[in-house]
């Protein structure tokens, strides 16, 4: 059996642990740089604050409705997430941390354990120890555990936030209740295509002939169908997965219009990506740069451009990636545009030991040694070394006007208790 | 490795081992040399680690700073650093970080029939009676207070 444990409105819950007065009050959390809303408490959802809404458009709305707005506080959310995962791993040795607020647990050999009770115990321990409420779905497969979790959340009064589906009847009932667009792993396009052929629920989906599914949705769809039928097909993915793509994108606090300013930003983003690449021991084959102006400014036309540059050889060098990114930026740049956001993305990742060397155009082998030193120094002294195209003087600060404190990771920001 | 109690039944107590964190065995840089090997090499022990000593359950442990003097008679003063464990049950005479009517406060807990008392340790303060009328939670139980001299 698998359990899917999901923290309820995780970011909002983290804020509430250290500010219990917010219990039951509407909360919303903004993305990096206070760009748009990325998390809402149930109360904020009920008031009609849309997900992904730009912050400035809803400033007055939040004020009028008493929605407490926070900048995202990733040091806090990351630390609280690690605590939750540590506690969950006390319940089974096999755990897949699926995202910052979700984990799959494999419950093998629990034949004589009442799983509903076990789930309740997990839920209580996480909430008591960290203050974070969680919902738990337990079922024979991962895809069904997702379904069970959704039911646990949706019918909280009845389930208490823990729901087990195990018998054939309970599986059928749950699948009939689940809309096809809500099935884990079915994207918007597949959902639309399935609805067009009257496949409206997960139950309709498992009744489709396997040939059809394989043809329309490839082997991935077929595996999902098996999993939903209750045949364990998707296993736990343990350990940190290597990412398939890495991106660093930022909205600027104001706007930037000079090429040197943008070059500095882009070089920094490329260096950021390169650092992440080296940390996971991968090299990239493609680099993409994008820039855009403010799409909400009605006075100017929208400008959003990107360029993808294939690299001559897979690389993880900050120097090479920075140079290529700047070349890309120069191709996109137009004078007179007020740029609001830019980013660097790298993809086509391969493991470093499998790097394919180009016959003629070899990477500077010196870079490897240099990068190793750079990473070591930066780890020890906190980003002391930069690449030449980065600005040493200027520090770019993220816009974080509603930031709560780093209650768990900085001794000077812990909660004060009056006595 | 240390153990954290996770469940108590009348006949058995359950523990979960915690394996992460803490200081590692020191590396003895003896190497190969022509002289005498260090006579201390066979007696290597792990350095004292206050994290292991003071944070019995890291996942549920948080730090708080004291502001005020209502607990001075039991030695908790303004500015002290508290180690607070949320996993512990609030019992009589435990010192707890409580959240009452919108504010964090540090007091000793006394459970009564249908209410709870928050007892200060300073005669200038009065005990606070907590009833179902109050918005109240026991946020965590204090395990240590650290002061700087």
C-alpha cells in the first residue's frame, strides 16, 4: 500500500505556526519578488482570490477583504518541510519526497496494521510536533493514493483528513467521483482530448481499451491506467532526482533598459544555473534566454522574446554558459524597451561523466578545475567568487515587502515570548 | 544514534532512532610516519555535542527569546534563549510557551477541573485563568533556558 501525505496549504500553514492569531484568517503568499500569488489559505480561496494573480492588481482587494499577504519565505518553508519529512520517515523506511509539501510513503508489510489508524497517528504526530496540518490518502497504488488524498481533503468533516481506499468497491466509487482533469499525471491537453470522447471520470479512463491508451497517450498513459486499476505500476522514486531542466528567472524590482545592466543580470542567472548543474553533476546541451517587458502596462505593446542556443558540447562551466547567455541576450535586446523580467534556462542535461566531447571544439579543460575551486570557495565564504561579467559592487535585492521572519533558521529572528 | 519516544502504551514504549545530525567521529590524522603512532589513537571519543544533549527531538524543537521578567524567580530572565519542544505534553508544573488572545506568553502550567492556570514566577504578576472563552494554545514545552553572562 502507498500513502500520499500532503501538507494543507503548506506556505500559509508555516506562517500560522509562528503567528497563531492567523488561524482561520485569510492568508496569501507571493512568489519571489512579490510578483504574483502562489499560495492561498482556504479562507482566501473562498474570498475569490485567484491563483497566479498579479500582486499589484489585487492589492486593494486583499486590503478590503482583510487578506494577510506574505512574501515567500523559503528558508522557513524549507526548514519546516524537512521537519515534516523527517517525522514521516519514522513511519516507514521507504519514502519519496515528491515536492516541498508532499511525500509518498510505501507501506510494505503492514498487513496486520489498521492503516486508517496508522494514518491518523501520522497526521497527529506531524501536526503536534510541527504545527503543520496534513491530509493523507492510502491506497494500493500511487495514483490511487493521490485520489484517496483528494477525497480526504474534500470531505474533511467525514474523513478527518485521512482516507483509505482498498476494496474493489471503494476504488470504483472513488474513481467514479474523480473528474478526468483532476487525475494525477493527466495534463490539460490529454484531459481535453479524453473529454472529447466522453471520458469524463477516472473510472471511464480505466475502462478504455489498453491499445487505445497506448496509442493516444504512449506507455506513460498506459502505466497510469494500470496504476489507477489498482495494479502497482509506478514505484517510489527515492533519493534526489536529477532535474531535467534548470531555470533562474526573476522579475526586476523596477525595469531595466540598458544592455550592460541586463548583461550583468543574465550572466548572474547563467552562473546560478551552472552552480545548480554542478551540484547535481550534470552538464547542459541547450541554453535558453528570455526577456520580457511588463505585460500589464497598457501603454506599451507586449514584448516577450526568447532564444534557444544549442551548445557545441555539454558543459557545466559558469564561464561558457555566461558567455553563451550574453550572446543570446544581445540577439534579443532592443534599445528603448523597459524590461521587467528575464531568465536563463538550461536543458538537455546529461550526467557529467557521460559528457560527449566534440571532435574539434573542446571545452577548456581548465574550466573544470577552476569551477571546482569556485564552488568550494563560495560554499565556504558565501558567494565570494563571481564570474567577470557579474557586477561585484551591486547587490540585487529581491522585492520582499511582506516577509515574515526566518523563525527556524536565524537565531536573531526567532519568536519572542513575553514573560 | 539516539532514540525518540514516539508512543506510549501501558505495557510498552516505542522509540524511533534518529540517525541524522550531530558531530561525526573525529579523524585522526595519524597517517603513516616513521615515528611513534599517537598513544591517544585508541582512545578516540566523539567531542561533546550540545545539539545531541539539548535537542532531544530536533524535528519538534524550536527556539524562542524571552522578553520580560514574570518568570525571574525560577531563573528565567529577559533575553534568555529557550529551547522549546512541541512534541511534549503540557503537564502540571511544566513551563510552557502559550499563545493566549493573540500573544505568546511564558508561564508555568497548572491544570484545574475545567480551566487552566498560567502561573508566573514573580510576585508582581498575577496568575492568569484560562477558560474556554480565551483563544488559547499551549505552543510548546520549555526544556532548557540558556543564558549568557
